[in-house]
């Protein structure tokens, strides 16, 4: 792994010392630490997404073909730093989402941060058309959350609860309101928030201006076709500006981190 930005005195040293090697989980966790929240209040919502050079956020319905071993290590690290992973229902359905694992490499760090052994997964869904017999609902270390609107179908809410999921209302109608989703999770002490998409969910977080940070892996691939980009839905009135926070490289993959300004 090479750090391309920010450039520090260490950068030259790292390169000389043969730092173009896989970073340890500790090094990755330090590089991706969440910022301190003022007064421990509010929440920080970060997204982790991968895109091909020509802007595809998936290939054959999955993001895995765009990914790499290092990308998966960063994916795991970002999960391990988070209190909660927020994900859209379609990504759960298409990617066969499993509950987050407790990972030995991060156990001490999580304990010191007052976190449980693994992040909570929070699925955003209006329909609750989810397979509640999946391990995501039956075998998590911490009960999976479902974020939905007040008008969610009652029998699906019942099925979710019977399966062991906890259903949280974060919207007055059928859908979840992004601002409320972030606040509802923060009220439960889930302040270090990570979203793994998909594009329809991420687009709403962008439009509602609740996305604080984007960790975008630029995959050195092109796919052509008409795959979704990493954020979809109605466009914002004025493009939201982000500033680069860090840039790492390994095997031609760029691991970028941008913060909203
Ligand atoms: N490139 C990447 O890094 C990346 C990351 C993740 C996913 N993906 C890819 O993206 C694709 C899936 O993404 P997607 O954009 O189609 O779907 P998505 O955002 O994962 O999920 C959309 C679903 O989430 C629920 N939802 C979204 N907004 C909601 C709201 N405000 N209130 C209530 N429910 C809401 C709805 O579920 P219900 O239908 O249940 O109501 C909706 O159908 C997959 O192919 C996946 O591989 C790529």
C-alpha cells in the first residue's frame, strides 16, 4: 500500500522502507479512524463504495467483480470501526448479506472504544420484503435493525420481529427519511455510522446532505454497459462539494477518502 495523499515526511520514508506492502489491520484502522464527535453528540455517516473507471457501481448485479483483496481488507476495517452498517434492502437481497462477524484483529480496539464485538446491521426497507430465515436475521451477534416508515406493512413488521429483528420507524410515510434515520441511530448510541449503499439509498443520503464522508475505491477496470453509478435517484440542485482527505494505492486500485465541505 502506498500513501499518495496527504504527503508527509513519512511518505518518502515509507516508500524507501518498502512500504508497498499490504498494511496490517491496525495500520488500516488508524488510517480510517472516525473523527471525534464534538461533545460526543451527533453522528458521522461515512459511505464505502467501489466504482469502475467508467463509473459502474456493480457488474452482473454485484460489486465483488470490481473489488480486490486490499479493497476487501478496507471493507472489513471500515465495518470493524463502525457502530452500525446501514444498507438498502435491494443490496441485502442481491448480495446475500450476512451478519457482521466479530474479528479478533479488532477486538481490543472495539472494546476500548466501548463498542460491542461487531457492528449492528441496519437494513433500510419500506416493503420489508426480506427473507427473514436468512442468517442476517436469525444468527447475528447483535439483533439486526430494520429502518422503515410508519406505514410499513404490519404483517411484515410482525414477521421481522418474530425473526428477531428490531424494527425502528424513521419516517412518517412508507419510506425512511434520511435525516431521521441518522438521528434515530445516533439516539441509540450508534454514532459511527457506515453505509454500504446501494446507489438508491446513497443518493438519498447525498440529497439530504447527511453524508459526511465517502470512502470510494476506484477500481482499475472498465465495464461499459449501463450499470448503476454509486449514487442514484433525483439529482441535487447544486453539486455537493467534497474535499480529499486521503488517497492510498495498491495494485492499481485507488482508495480515496473524501469529506463533505
Ligand atoms: N459499488 C458499490 O460499492 C455497491 C455497494 C452496494 C450495492 N451495490 C450494488 O447496488 C445494487 C443494489 O442497489 P440499489 O440502488 O438497487 O438498491 P439499494 O439502495 O441497496 O436498496 C434499495 C431498496 O432499499 C429500500 N429503500 C431505499 N431507500 C428507502 C427509503 N428512503 N425508505 C425505505 N426504504 C428504502 C427499498 O427497499 P424495499 O424495496 O424493501 O422497500 C429499496 O427498494 C446491487 O447490484 C449491488 O451489487 C454496489
